[in-house]
C-alpha cells in the first residue's frame, strides 16, 4: 500500500524527523507495508512496530546502528527520501 495523498506523506516524514530514536543514527528507507502505521494514525508506537517487519529486521541485523522505516512501494521510498531531504 502507498500513501494516498501528499498529507499522508508529510505526516509520515514529520514522524520520522520527530523520532528521538534517529538521533545520531543512520536512517534507512526501504520497501514494505505501511498499513500498520496507517491503522494506528502514524503514532510513535506505529513507527517502532515498523522495525519488526521482515525488511527492517533484516537490515537492522546487518547495520545495528541504523533505524529502518518501511515506506510502501519504491515510488514512495523515493518520495519520502526527497521529502526528508527538503
């Protein structure tokens, strides 16, 4: 599933930037479901649950100092990257 509009993408990016868990860490954006996060209205608990998804847990084992966020499709990963970069 992907972000249905620009507001969802903005809310997602703001949640990433507000997270205290990314301080002094690398952030990895990967493909994967955002359904869980959408169901929980982009809550901090929802962001923590994203790290338990298969893609993120794989990358977390490879790079322990990295915080992983699933963003939906490849297109959404790129949209999220450019939104965070701005």
